[in-house]
């Protein structure tokens, strides 16, 4: 499985935020998708809202969009290959009020 870390959440507004990840290892098979996923309940997965970013190894930046003001969100980076999906640590943040 891929090995990935989640980057800090920055530039938080009432409806958007910036995060990303760092794919450290493909885990034995080429990366087919990477990005971040988010939700409001904790432990987000690719079944939740997600971004998809180009590339395979290394750092990437991704945007969390269409958020609600004053809400706590959970975000983590992911990378998928033919063996499965690896996730980074889950981070939380609160969007600002309008």
C-alpha cells in the first residue's frame, strides 16, 4: 500500500482551505490517484468528498472547497494503487464565520 503523510491545513476561509500531502512510497505498485478527502464526522475516506491531484511521488497541494462557515472539518491525504489506498494522519480545522 502507498505511504503518505498529510500536510498542514492553511489559508482557511469560511468556504475553502488548502492542504495536501506527501507520497513517500508507492508501496509496490504505481500510484493511480492521490489527493485529500474530507468530511464533518471524522476519519474521512475516499468515499467522502475528495480532490484528485496529478502525479505519483512527492509533495502536492490540494484545495478543500464548498465548505460551510463555522464548521469543523476533518481532512487527510490519500494515495491509491492496485494494492489499495493508503491514508495520512487525519487533521481537523474550523472554517471561519462569514
